[in-house]
C-alpha cells in the first residue's frame, strides 16, 4: 500500500513558485535566485578529510557506547557482585544505566540547538567519560550504581548528537547509507563486548574494563573539540550564554524524566525483584509516572516557550508513526536477540541445552544480518530516493521471523535454528534506518534535532520495556509451569527444588534426573513460546504504525 500523501518537504509556497516558473511568470524567471531560496547555501562546508575526521571522532564514541552499554558490563555483573559481596544488587548496574539513557536521551535534541553540536557532544562525552572512569575507582556497589547512572546521562547523548551531526554533514539521500555504516560499528561493539569483557576480567580484573575505555574517549573528545565546528543559524549563534540557557526547558525536562523514569523503574523492579503488581512500590511508581506525564503535557502545551518535545511535532502524522513503530519494534528486537540475556539465548541454553559458546554461534548470523540490513537500506534509499515500500518490507520481515520462531519445537531442523532469526535482524536494522530518514525528511530543518531526539527516546524506552516485560512474562509462566510439573505431595523437597531451577542458572538443568530434566525443559519451552508470541504481536504493531509514514522526497 503506497502512501497517498506526497507533501513537499519545503512547503506549498515552493510548489506554487515552481508552478509560476512553469507557466512563464516573469516574476519567477530568475531560476538561480529561486534555487538559492529553496536550497539555500549550506552554513557548513567541510573538506573530505575533515569530514572523515569528524566521522571517526563521532563513530568511535558510538562504538564505545555500544560496547559499554550493551555487553561488556553485562559480562562483568557476576564478578563485580562477588567482589563487593552484593551479588543480589548487580542487576541494578545495568538498570541504572538504561534508565538514565532513556530519561536523558530526548534532552540532547534541544541542547544541540542551544549549546551547538560541539557543546552538546562534549557535554555527553564528559558525562559518559567521567561516569565510566569513576566506575573503575568506585569504593562500593552503591557508588558504582550511581556512576553508571552518570555514564548513562551521557551515553544516550552520544548516540543522539552523533546522528544529528551526521545529518548536518551528509545529504539526506545518502544519509541512510552513512547510518548503515554507523550501525555496523554499533553492532560490532555490541557483538565483541561480551567476549572482550570476559577476557579483560580474567586477565586484568573488572576495573580495567572501564579504564581501558579512556583512550578512545580521549580521542573522541579531542576530535570533537577540534573538528566539529557546525555553524548554527545566526539568530542562535549570536545569542549570549544566558539567553541560550533561558531556552532550556527545565520544567519540561524534569517532568519528562519523572514520567519515563518512574515507568521504567516500576517495570524493572517487577522483573529484578519479582515484586507482585499489587506491591505499593510498583503501583506507586506507575501512578507517579501518570501524574508526571499529565504535568509534562501541560508544561509543553501551555507554559514552556521552547518545549523539549513540541506536541505540535509529535502529533504530526509521520513523526508519530515513526516514533510508535520504533517503540514496538525495539520492544520486540531487544527482548528477542539484542541483549546478552535475550530469550533466544535462553531457548538455546535451557531447551536445547547448548553451551554458552554454541548459543553465541547461533546468534552470529543475526549479527551479520543487522549490519547487512542497515547498509542495504541506506544503499536502496540512495539509489532510489524512496523509503516507504522498503519500510513496509522491513516490518514484514520482522513479523515473518517472529512467526517462524514461535513454531520451534523438539523436532525442528537445526538449519531453522540458524536462519529463522536472520529476517528479524535484517528487517529491524533496515526499519530503524528508513524510519530515521523518514523522520528527518518529514520535519522542517529547525525541528530536525528535536525530532531525532524523540526518535531515540521512543527507541530506548521500547528497549527497556521490551526486556522488562518479556522477563516478567517469562518468570510468571515459567514458575507456574515448574510448580505444575515438578511440585506434588509425594515429595516434600520439591517446592524448594522448583525455586532452585527457577532462580539459578539454566546450567543446572543438565544435571537433573531424566524426569525432572524433561519437566524443566518443557516448562522453559512453554514459557518462551508465550514470550515469542508477545514479540510477534509487538512486531505486528510496529508494522501497522509503518503504514501511515509519508513518502517525502529525499533531495
């Protein structure tokens, strides 16, 4: 289904002036003046060498953000918890980082317009770097958790501002190809983070994993300081620092942070602490999130002169469709395969009884598909100048992969275990590339930075909610199935035995007697199938939200 809307990116006045030119209107005969009006000369003109240096500085930070935020720290949770003798609190190391990323990511879109691209990127690198370095010297688990939160304040900004700067440098039609190359580095960082973190921990200790990031951070900081001289419009460039900070929406930022933070913290506590939904902490956080959300809307609509998330923008057709498709797509993708403790990995270890190495090898085709899908989407947009049909095909591939995974069973051919997840990686990588370009092409230049921040907000929120929700569903169904199959009046030790299987590593399954081993495998298979069904629903919702996206010209 092709989009029926073909609204020009630059507005109706441009179309009317072209019509006047075609009709032979003498007042519009100066084609050079018309071209300069429609496509004004760029404020920034960088040489090829300078552009390469800028991309190197930005993408090295993106690579490090993926390495640090996705897999390295996840590998170190157990040794860190054992070192502090607080193993039960180790999950908060990752949770604090993700919550901080989700809360502060959307703020960088507006900050990049106020402080400039260089100022916003240096702020993000300073927060990310100082938090990461303090992790290496943290004297306690509480201090380490706080340091990870500080690192998250900058980690989300690194991704957002990098994307904004690349959009400033690269023509929109080629933007998807460069986004694909950035996604390759992101996938590479996420892919090697686990093995690298384990090797560093065994060789040098877990603190070295944070210290060794310092040279890359320093390189990125220096390059950004020297090379990222993006000029903003003169009305912003000539403002005093005081006037620039008056444009910061502090009240809107506070209410947005409270809205997102309370919502995600409620889901995280439900998953990590296994609290019931009726627990005062859980429903109290959800109520606080709802109240903060209402206040945020009031502030953005009636109070703030420079809103951090303009409601006029998020209610437009394409920005809303892009945001929601990224939200549901990220929920499905990150709970399926894009986090270390994903449901596919648990299927291989708990149901197929593969080793961790074997499970990792089965995820390798998916990692290759992510890089391939992103670059392919960029190449197609550069070649055709179109993105709508490609976006729909990408969303459909994610649905196809989810359906194939649902029907995995004991008799499933090994070849399916290798290739069935490939469409998910290829489709999702292509989807986030095309929808980002659709968002940029669907707004005016003045809103581009804020729109990019909104896209990353919905994406990161979907990531955390997807992991938390699928984890809560898995735990609830698994415990129910284990109790049904293993517990009984004939053996008094079985209730305790069920808790051991439920709370400990899946490695214990292979040590069980044949009857309990079969019961545990069946319970995990049933629970994971329910999760896979939920992921298919999320992918379907992402596809539905792709349909309203407009096809704007990529000049």
